[in-house]
C-alpha cells in the first residue's frame, strides 16, 4: 500500500501524488470515481467499476457497440432530462 498526502484547495481540488498516478497507471483523461463511506474517501478509475460489473448487466441493443464515453453521455442526458431539484 502506498500512502501519501495532498492538500485540498479552496476550490475543492487536490493533486494526486505522482507516485500514486504511476502505480495506478493513470493517464490524462482517465475518468475517476469518488465514493465516501464510514469516513473513508475512495478514488478509483471508473473503468475498474465497469470491469467489475461487466457481464452482469444486459445492455439494450440500441447501446451495443457504442463507445463508452458516448454511452455515458447519453445516460446522463436521459437521467437529467427529467431531473428537478
């Protein structure tokens, strides 16, 4: 396990330490997922979540063979089309 610290900016941003980026094989443009449970903040590449559920969900035909970024964009548009705060 690698443990390093960072500082939260006034804009809520933090820089991921270079050693962690390298060890996690993160690249520019990679999507990250953030979760919080029992006082622990967890950051992981979104693709890891996709790989964990791969094969456990049936993808509707209209979404098959679609680029993942396009699929995410469509899902967000459909979700927020009916969203009212």
